[in-house]
């Protein structure tokens, strides 16, 4: 008899939901990896508001160091969440925007906010 996954509240009807150990191919692990790192959600929040230059992001998050901002942006680009656009000129300008995949994180962040706001 083939293994059949039964849908349970909060758990997808997907065989990967019954994993006995973390797996890098798990959709939840993929999402958490994209959001990993302090400041990442705030960088995404700023990009949800529209395309931003590095300077605009730095100005919006003044307590964030340039090094950490650069690290977070590079991570988001590698994760397919953000795109880096280099504009010609002197000096050349670089803008960041969310990909379609990145824009789909908006409701995810809202759900995390709602869950955290309802904490006892």
C-alpha cells in the first residue's frame, strides 16, 4: 500500500511534511533560509515599498552597518528574492528591487507579524 499523506490543520498534504529530519529541499527551510539573518526582514520591508538604492536603504535603516546591509542584499539576490540593477553614470548607481518571488514574501511577513502580535 502506497504511503498517503493526510492533510492536517497547518500542515500541507505533501510527503515532505512528514520528514524526520530537516532537509534543504523542505519548502519551510527554503523560506526560513531566505529570511535568515538579523535585519533581513527589515530590508525586505523597505523593498516591498519599492525599488531602493543602497543609500536609500541605508538612510531608512540608519542603525544597520554598510557591511551588514551589503551582506543582506547579496544574500537576498542569491536567494532569488531581490535583483540588483546597475545604472550607468558617474558614479554608477545601483538599485535593488524584489523579484516576483520576493514580492510574495509580503503576506508571509504579514502572517509572521500577526502571529507575533497575538503572543501572550
